[in-house]
């Protein structure tokens, strides 16, 4: 049995435990409630956010600053966070307010403006260093930066110009003093095989070749490059291609030109002396004209690039009949001359096979022998009397 005093001690102990539990839940209840109700926040880092500078751009020119900054975003609203992360749907901006600053170099604090209420942003380094100068504008000629060593073997640079030949440069008054030249790099000469026009960006450099911060109008120029291409005159000849039809002995080809000018790298031109123009005769059975492209190696151009070829087939029957007709005509001439009593010149007729396997006639070599004829005696006496008569008349006179 519990005594009255023992019951009283147990009661006090239970009350103490109850008060301890009440105090515990009272102290930790808000934290526990937040952990149960509030979800974890999402975080994203947005890189290269442009810095918007606020200043009198008509009076001042600023330079020497970092144009972008990284911003850390956090939110419990994933959709809103993604909207601020995307540059196309973003509301916030990073601003550097320079309106109260004068000429010189300054450090200012960057600010995040127009951020959504459900998203917070933080910039790792808020210090923004900038140099402010008085704004000036001046025209400069464009200097083209190129090397003729980049030209291929045999090519020569005739002319290189830019359009426009000068540009307008806007910068600070102190930076203007450091400008040595405005440069446009021209890489077109590396593969130049003909006249061409390329676009080249322009920039300002100091005497050490360091690029200066400026605004240039226009930002690029059109560069015209004119080069002399190595040329060479070569001969052309017909190169028969395909299979000739049955009954054809060979073909005669007549090109409307026998020479062409080729241009290209010198090392290739040195290997070319003549070019065979391919003429396909597979479908030719009568006199035909064809326009054929002059074949060239890669990098070589022919001028003109086409020739007209007249193709004349010579048939086997035609070749034989021509020879027979020639021999028959010669024999008839000999017979006619003998019947008329005339001296007949001695001729020789030779026939040789042509390169195409047909018979071609060679012009006969003519040799003549003349027999001595005796002048009649009566004619001689008559001539002598005439001569004597003329001499007598001369003496009388």
C-alpha cells in the first residue's frame, strides 16, 4: 500500500513531466510546423547576366568594366524560378547607377532590380569598377593586315582595298590618344585563286597592338582582293572515246580551236603541255558537230572551257571506191594521151595503209622526158632568107 506521502510524490512527478512536455512542444512547435508545411527552396545560378549602366551617354564614354555578372537565384516556386532564369522571360536586371559620378575611375555597388517577390537573388561580387571619360568622335583610315606569303605558288597580289576606306571611332578622350591605328585582318589570301571580296571586322589598337575599347561605325569593311593567276597556252587535240559503229573505217575530227589558255597553281601548270578533248563517237554515223568541255585538273581553269568538234565518219566502202576511182582516172589519162600521139609523162602511184587501216593515195611524183625533134630543112632555109633580107634593107638605109 502506498502511503499518503508517497502518493503525493508520484503526483508531483507526473505534473513535472507534463509541464516539461508542454515547454518542449512550445519551444519547438513553430520549427516543426515549418518543416512539415514549407518545402525546401530551389536554387539556380545564372551566368553572364548583362550589367545595365545608367549614365549620360551623350556626354561620357565608359570603359574598363566587366560587362556581365553571375547571379544566384533561390525560390520555393520552381516555375517562377525558371522564368527568372530564362533570359527571354526574365523580369530582373542588374544595374550600375553612375549618374552622380564624374570623370575618373570609380567603384560602385551593383543592384538587382525588378525581381519577382517569390524569388531572391544574390550577386557574388557587387563591386563594379568603371572608368568614365569625356566622349569624343574621330575618323580613322582602315589599315589592312595581310601577308603576301599566304598566296599560293605563282600567284601575285595586284590590288587590295577596303570599302569604306575610313571609319568613325567613338571613345573616351584619353583612350583616343592611345589609338595607333584601326586594323582589319584579311585572311582571304590563304586560299585566293581568283579575285574576291570578303568581310573583315575592324578594331582599334595601341602602339603595342593591344585592343582598345571603342565603338566603331561600321563595325566591318568589305575588302576587295585582286590577284594575278598564272596562265599558260596549251594545245588541244581530239581524243576519240567510245566504240565506232559497224562499217565505219575511222573518223576525221576538226576542232574550231586548237589552243586554250589555262590558269591555276604554277606547279600544276608546269605539268601540262596539251589537253586531249574527249569526243564520244559511239552514236555518230554521219557528219556531226558536238560541243565538248575541255577537261582540267582541280584548281585549273580553261579559257574558253568548251570547243566545237566536227566529226566526219569515213566508211569502209567509201574509202575503197575512192581509191579505185583514182586509179581508173589515171589509166584513162594515159590511154588518151597515147592515142593523140602526145608525150606522156611518167608517173608513179603509191598506196599506203593509213593509220586507221584504210587506203590513202599519195600524190604521184611526176617526171617528164622529152625527145629531141628535128627541125625541117625547108624551115631553116626560109628563116635564113628572111634574115638576109633584113640585113640588106639595113645597109641601104
